[in-house]
C-alpha cells in the first residue's frame, strides 16, 4: 500500500497494517484501529467529528517521512555527515518510537499474556531493549561521537588509542542488542501475528519488525562504516 492507494474508503486497520506508525496518529485522534478498525477511514473520522481530508493529509506526511528515511545512501557520507545522519535518522527515531510503542506492548502483555505467555517475554525483552538502546545512544551523543569528531578533525595515534575501548564497548553493546532482537524474532515466529490476532497485536509485531530493521541498519553503519573509518584514519 502507498499513499496513492490510501483514500477515504481504505479501512483504518489496513492503513495501520501497512504503515504501523500511523497507529500513533489514530491513537492521538482517538480513532479505534484495533477492535473497531475494520471500517473506512471516512466513517471513522466522521464518528470522531474529524475532517477526513485533514486526516489523510497527516497520513501522507507520515508516509513521506518514512520514504525520505529510506532514500539516503549514508555509507558514502563523510564522517561528520555520517555521525549527524546516525543521530537524526536513528537516535532521534529511537527516542520517539520506544516511548510511543511502550503502551501498546504493555497493553498487549496485560490483555493477552495470560493465554499467550510469550507476549510476557516480548514485554520483558522490549523493556530491556528500550533501556539499553536509550542509554547507549545517549552515551554516543554525549561522549563518544564528540571524541570521534575531534579525532577525525585531527587523527593521531594517541587519539586512536583513546578511542579503542569506547569502540569496543559500543560494539559489545551492539551485539547484546542484536541478541535480544534475535530472540524477539524467534519467539514471535518472525513477527508474524496469529490468525486471530487483534489490531494491537499486529501493530506491535509490525513495529517490532521495523525496530529490528532500523537497529540492524544502525549497527551496521556504526560497526562497519563509522568505526572502520576511525580505525583507518591514520
């Protein structure tokens, strides 16, 4: 589905299935995309007293932001530009997405964890990931990236030696996050919802799959591009 195929007759549930971050918009507008999502967007908007064209415009904005994120070729960027890209594309997204996704994960575990115990483990893993990724990105922004920027401006053997433990620690943290994401994929059967899954269940798995994709891209750019550039700078 693209924004060209989203119109006033598209079901709310289908929009969220294809563009999971629209779930945040519908939650803000108090449009039910879960149990009541099987209805046309126009009907859902009218029931909330909303202008359908305005809602469609906001959906278009979300789609454009997502498309822009996919268009860049960051591996060819110079170090300073690559650092800025990582901060804007991945760090900022994590600070927005992890808190936004939390209430859905919590609700899913509370409502369905009793008869689907794996959802309780999903909540545990997500909580660990949220804590580790937010702390990790904060450390990079406040400490390691400024060191890297200074080093790239004036590479030296001393600077390279000072960076080594920081880069090794970040790579270890990347591996730990990757292991948690691999477990998430395994216990959710590749993020595929059960046939009878509700809208919240489907939204959570869609967004966890997107989180996995983003995080592995993020890790690749740091481990295999930025950190390698630092190691080859002298």
